[in-house]
């Protein structure tokens, strides 16, 4: 369930639809974006700072850094350094994306950048084969605001490896998979 809450104190009540006991052992509240931004149709949120920072092939040390200086990010921060070592050379970030059915999914990146460039999405790479470029997305200059860019990508039922890098210095906050 998604609830769009303004800053401040809130009371959450859990009830059954009938006169029955409610057995409930946990409630998890997670920030997933600014107030007024509809994210109810997004299946899964992948925070950039929670991704694997690739050190594959000849890349022995990741160039990805988690930062918190920019305001308005979700989760525990955002990442930078996506342009320093490409996915093809063993860098970038990686998520294990699980979907219940094979099909086309909308994949959205939330980013900030002071210059124009591209983000690359790879689907199906392994630890040694790093050339499965799926989409290249145009990143426009955003200055101090977060912007989004979206691509439709084919994912197979089960676990999919999704890697992302960029050819410019960009801050990546999160990725979303649409239902």
C-alpha cells in the first residue's frame, strides 16, 4: 500500500474489513519520493546507493561513491562516479531485478546533472560478459533539481541483472520498475 504523507505527525490505524481479529506484527514506512509524486503504480524501487558497485573484469576498485550533499534524494543518498569506469570495463552499478512474468517493463532513472549526456542500461550481463547494452537514455541538464528519464526494457521471468553507467558526471538517486 502507498500513502502520500506530508511532513509531520501521522496516525496509522489497521482494521479488518469485517468484525475479525487483525494479526499484524510489523509496519514498514519507507520514503520513496517527494509529496505529491504518484508512485503507486511502481512495482519496485531500487535505491542507487543500495546497488552493487561493480568491480568486474579489469576494474579492481569501484569509482562509485554514495553522497548526501544534494537535497531531495530518497533513501540514504545517491551515487556519483558512473562516468569514471563504464560497465563494459567492469564499472557502474548493478541490481538484481526480479519479475514474476516475462515482458516489457518501464525502467525509470532519477538523476541530477549540470551537463547533457547519456545513461546506459545493460540487461543480462554476467561477471565476464559485460556488453549487453539494452538502452541509451539522454540526460538533460537539471542543475539542482531531480529529473527522470524512462525506457521500456524486456525482462525475463525471474532474476535479471541490470547494470547502469553514464558518460557524464551525474548523480543517480534511484531506479523504478513499472508494473
